[in-house]
């Protein structure tokens, strides 16, 4: 079950403006595989406070835009359907022959129940 809000926006953690410490952009992103929010940290580098602030601002804007558009980490792979409309005829025939009993039984029950 997914939460109503699938992320927490990225923000700057600037260590009180101290250039001798590491600065990070921190945010939480929904992981489809783990079904929970995962913390992501990206280090911001620069030789001046102004350079780090501008780099962090650009990074936060870009990441938050991606999150608002539905980006997630560890997405679950979407299974390819076994039978689809664009399937070549020989594959469709093989599929039908392999699943013939299941298809016919399902149709028999459907006819009795007047689907």
C-alpha cells in the first residue's frame, strides 16, 4: 500500500554554512521494491558558500520536479503479457494449444452462467 505522498522534497543540509564540513541535498523517495520511503543524499561541492548554494538550488529544483512527475527508485518491472494483440500468428497458435484446456473450461463455465 503506497502512502498518499510518495516523497519528501529535497532540501539543503548545509552544516550551518561551514565550508569545512560536507554539504548535502537530502530527500526521501518512494521505493517500489521495498514499499517505503528511502533517504537519498547527494553531496554538494563548491569552493564558496555562493557556489554551493547555487548548485544546491539547481539540484533541488531538478530532483523535486522529477519527484512531482512520479519518479521512484527501484521500480517494479512490469511483466510482459503472455498473450497480446500484436502477437505473431504462429506464437498465438502455440499459446492457444498450450492453454487450450484452460480456455475451453473457462468458456464452458461462462456459457452456463450466461456471461
